[in-house]
C-alpha cells in the first residue's frame, strides 16, 4: 500500500463514503415506502471515485454533475437531511422541492446547476472553469460525468474549447459500463462508442489523461491530486477516467437495493459473504474494500469502523425523520423563482 | 369492420408501428434504447425481434447527430420514426429539425421532402421534474413546414401514428406519458388524415377545446357540470398543425361560448392561437369572451404538491366554466 | 491508421483526367461570373465562392456513381456543378429567379438537387454531415451499395455533430466518406485559433476511422484518396475521413476584404492553383494540347455566359409561389 494518503485522510474518506452509501440506502428506502415517486439513480459502487476526488477541492472551487449525483452532493458536504428532503420534493429540500433527484444541487457549495441532460455537466463545467480562470485566484472546476456523455457532441465541443483556452478544469469521467446488463437480461444500453479507449478523445484534443481504478481511493486520490495541482498552476485542463463496476442495483432501469443494506461485518469477517452478489461484496464494493484496508491498520480499527457506522447511521436516521416530517411546498410558492 | 380490441395508449401506438413496418419496408425506427431493450417505456417492445437491427436502430446518446441522420435517411428513401425519449430533449435536435427537416421541401421547390415522424413523450404527473416533463408542441407548431399531433385516446394514437408515418412531411407526435396506461377500444381501420378534429361530446352550453391529456380532464369536468345541468361540448383538435378550424368554429357557433384548455404553459402557446381564431371567425356568435386555461409559466417542479398546481385539472376546468356561465 | 485492403481501381484514364479538368474550369469560370454579379448587386444575400477549391470538389465527386449521395455546405456551387447540376439552373437559382433549380427560393446556400442525389448546400456549418450519414444509413437499410460523401470545411471540425456522426458511422460501418475541405479559415478565423489537439487526423482516428490528409490543390491526389475511400465504403468496410488541404482564393463571402490573411501566404497558395497544375500535367503527359485546353476554357465561358444572360433575363418568382411547397 502506497503512502500517498495519510491514515487520517483514509479514515475521513471512509466516513464520507459510508455516509454516501447510507444516504443512497435511505433514498431507496424512501422510494420503496413511497415517500417519493419518479425515476432516480443511485451512486452506490462509485464512492471511491467521488469521495477522494471531491475531497481535494477547496471552498472556492466549483463542480458540475449529472443525473447520478447524490454521492457528489453528499461528499461535498451538503446536509443529508436537506438533500433527502429535496429528493422527496419537500419545502425544506436544498432547492425547495423543485429540482428533485436529477437536479440535486447546492449552490452554496459551488455546484452549478445539475443537469439531467446527458453531457450537460461538461459544457456547464467549461463555463465554470472559464469564470474560475478569470478570477485568477487559483480556483478550479471539477466536471463529473459518465462514459456515455462522450457520445454527445457537446462533450467534444467543450473539450476542444477547454483545451484551446487552457481552462482550469478536471474532467472526471466515471466509466461504470463494466458489468452493466446486456439486453437479454433486460438491461439498457450503456456505452456506445467506437473509440476503444475513451482517453483517446481528450488525447485527440491535446488534453492529458489518466485512467485509474475507480474502486481504489488511493489511485483516484493520487491522480486527482496531480490533476488539481496542474490546473491550479495553469496547466489545465486534465482528464481522468475512473473505471468502476456497475453496481447490480443500477443495472435494471429502476434501481433496487439488490445487495441489501451494506453490512460492514462482511469486511471484518463476522458476516458470511455468499449468494448471488458474493463477488461484489468480496471484490467490488468500494466501501467494504476500504473497510478491509483500514482493518489492517491494527488495534482498534474494527471498533472505530463500527463507531463511525453508528454515527453515520444515526445521522441518516435523523435525516430521514427530518425529510419525512418536512412539509410539502406551500401552493402560494408555486410561481416563485422563475425569474430573479 | 374489425372488432375493436382493448389496448392501452402505449400498445395502440406500438400496434400502429408494427402495422406500418409490415406494410412498408421503408419504415424504420431510430432512437435510444429502442432496439432489443424495447424502449424505456416499453414503447418499441418486439419491433427489434421482428424487423432486426437494420430497421430498428439503437443510437448512442447523440440526439443532434442521430436526428440529422434520420433526416438524411428520409431524404433518401426511408420513412424513419425517430424517438426522442423525453420531449425536453427535443431542444438537442432543434437545428436539424428547424433548419433542415422543416425547410427541405420549400427550399427544393417541392422536389424533395422529409417523410419522418419525431415521436416524443411529455407530461406532468410522474414527478420527473424540470428537464423531463415539457411538451414543446407550441414551439414546433410555430415552425413552417412541421406538422404537430397530440393524440388523446388509444384509437387516435393508433390512427394518427399510422397517418403520421404515411404523411410525406415531418410530423411531430407528442405522447403524454400519463396516458400510456389509459385503455380503450382500438379498431385498426383505414388510416386517417392529419388535421381533423373530433367532437368528443356534444352539448349546447359551452365548447371546450382541449389538447391531449386535457381532453380526459375536460370529460371529467363535463360529467360534473352535467349534474348541475350544464351541457358541455368538447372538441379535441388532435392535430395542432394543421388545425381543423372548421370543426372548432362550427362548435362555438352552436354553443356561443368557448374555453380552450392546454397542459403546456398558457403564455404564447396553443390556447392563444385557437382563441384568436375563434375571436376572428366567430366573434358575432359569442355570448362571452373566449376563455383560456393552461399551465403556469414555470418549469415543471418535481414536488408532488407543486407539480399538480402547475397545470389545469378537471376541477379548474369546471370552475372556469361555471364562471363563464355566471 | 491503415485501411483494410480493398483493391484500389486502376489509375484514371486520360479521358477521365480531361473530364476532371473540364469540370474544374467550369467551376472557376462560374464562380468568377457569380463574383461579378454579386459585386454588381445582382445576387440576393451572401454568396460564398469556392474558387481555389475546385480540386477537392471535383476529385471526390469524380469518384462517385450516380446512385451515391453527397451533402455540401455553404461554399457549394462547385459540388453542385461537379455533380452535374445544370449551369443555367444553378445560376438562375443563385440570382433567385423563377427558372432556378429551386424556383429562386433557396439561392446559393440551400440548393437541393435530389435528382442527382445531392442533399444540398447548407447554411448551417456542419449541417450536411448527418444528412450524408443518414443517406448511408438509408442505403444500409435498403440493402443498397450506394456510398455517400459529406463535404465540410475546417470550421465544422469543431461541431459536436461531426463527432457524433463519425461515432455512429464507425459503429454501424456506414458507407460514408467524411471530406474536410480545409481552407485554413472558418469564416474569418484561422483554424489554429479554434481547433485544439496535436493532429486533425486524430479526430477520425479516435473512432478507428481510416484517416488521411491529401494535397487539396492536386485533383489527382484527391481523386485517388476518394476512390480508395469509396471502394472501402462499398465493400462494407465503413467510413473514411479525408482532409484536403486547400485554399479559398476569395474571402469568406464576396465583399470580404480578407485583412486577416497574410499576403505572402496567399501568394504562395495562388501559385499552386489546381487548374494550372492540372493543365500542366495534361500537357506534359501529352493528354491535351494547348489548343485543347483553350477549347475547354471557351466552352466553359460560353456555358457560363449563356447561363448569366438567361438568369438575368429570367423573371422573378410569381407572387403566388410564396405559399407553395411548405407541405407536400
């Protein structure tokens, strides 16, 4: 194990990732219990990408994200209660119940508007980076998007402009196409690209790129640290492709908590790993993977893991109560905020 | 005449696609997830198995390029039905739609055409929020060269899809997702032509011209008003462009009152066009000003409490009719 | 990126070389006449001339069969003529007259000529790209071996539409040839100011599309590249990307003073006039005498002169035409 990340940093990332996971488990529960309807997307399985990447941003940096955004918003430090309330369309939600899951955002944390249109986070991000460059304060932009966003022409146009104008932006492509279901299993189209290697697209436009294991906090953190530093030094843009496995619950059109509520005892060896998803628990689940690594840090690690879980779980229980108890937006607010 | 079958709206459109693809090898489907996956709403289920990958084409998420290719295919012998998953994503195709497809016939002096259908979904009620709910049919109808259809029933969805495919010009076909599970009798008869309204219900006191899903709300309102002794006539234009002015005007001349109802924003929309036609062509027959109901001028919110407030419903329609008769 | 081996047809016969020369001369004379008319105020709207780019127009289109489709762009008179459009009909169209190919309603930038499988010149940068790719999709669905070509300028290299269509053409192995006529300027802006990346060819290579760069002032080099690409397309081996480096002798449109161009560079390109080169080659090889070449010019002059006279004398479209052909 490399020494890139300090022990403290790894424990902090674990807490963030666990919160992201428990948040998504709450979202799925709220949906099953019909506290909200409509389609939604969960970030489970990609925590080891979003958490370290976002941890490297400073308060002046900006971000843009996609339909699969919950983990990003939580990792950036948004209030889980407000975020859950937003997904449930409540008055106390981060956007007063107007945006919901697809447009989850928190302007106070540097998020630009969250786009539900594939590729939208990339062009918005280039605009964010343009503004950052003109501030001359060393701030940067992080654009988060999925692999299919590179099928949209706007991605290509945006990368060209970012490269030409040397904008301080990190393009973080979360490639979760591996293990997605094929059509015979009732899955939906994933990446449809003639490029064998997505890094060739930024490459064709003169943007340096790296590929990392998106399930490995160390790998992501190191690449992201290098990219952030380059962007702050005026050597942007940079492109990172983080390879993750598609979580089974995100394979069908409607997400389902197919792997259950994450049991950290699977990391400590106190719970058996078996059944249909055993490979996922044993190898792919980034939260369990980091927990196992932390156990190697010696005495007290197990207790610390469960203590963090107890605290995170309590926080999410409070968030659920807050969201459920929150009122729907008042009818008289229906016409607000179309204009300034 | 064939026996009617009970089909959902979604099944009725799909049935029309099967019929037209069997009848004409030039008809093809292009869109995202339309192939073996059968569409995100199962609206193309089974087509891939029967017609194969050359006629049921799954595209990358590249709306401008893929729609532009549909236009090119339409200019060279095919009749594509291009699917835009959510109506809001039509904005991604706007250049190819407005600057290419709509203008080819005129620019070529009538020697070339673009026989294609752009089908898309819209509608509020599923909490899909600001970027997955809108119906831009008023925008489309504003563009010379485009035809625009918004069917309200399974039978009309079936007939108008067949008519749209057989039409030699670009036709935009707007399907309200909230109608997808609505069930009704469908007779697979002769294809209709576009541009004919339907009198849904006859009545002597007031004409309601309702678009798409608003027809069902108007029917519910009419039932309620009938119990109060008010006889409502409902006209469903079915085709927004070209618009069947004659049927609308004839109805208003009988009832002397008109309410126009739309699920899209009132401002600068279809209701304004229809109301002004009524005012211009039936002014002397009117006993009250033409009235309009439409969605509020807001993006569609995700909130369960706000979303229904954003557009008219049966009680709003009934209430407005009472006010008009008061 | 190496193309899979498809037998390239034999070198063109002398008659073909002379035919390509004749087509280039006609385009040059036609464009000169349009320039004069436009300067005199006889042409409605903006007009974009392709003088200097004749070799890219002709070299590619000479590789096509009548069943193949092309899509052109705003600088497209040469494509129309090379594809066989009537000289008088095109001239009348550019002047907006009743006798024009499109009844005078389209002008220079929107000539659609489906009789010759020309999907049209286009007023939107990159607008023709998906149309040609769509024609290839149509050919595939119909079981036809027709190929299609989209022409676009260097400005369109930065349109996302190109990227999308290249991706789809590569995935579906469509019989389409992407031809970039790189004249160094998108409107008034130099290509390097707006086009990132180490190599323009990489934009095709990303998708695994065989990509090549040719001298766009050499009709034979262009033709050779195009024939190979069309042969691959017909053989079901998918798209190709050809960048033809060329130069527009005039400005972006008639009236553009071109202050942004370097004089020495412009002179150097002028010296590489594709028509002079072709004429010299034909003479050196004994395929044409000076008199033959002069006859070609006279023939072109006569065709263009007649077209100009007819177009000037032709009536404006009748008022009742305004509302025709919005729908079928």
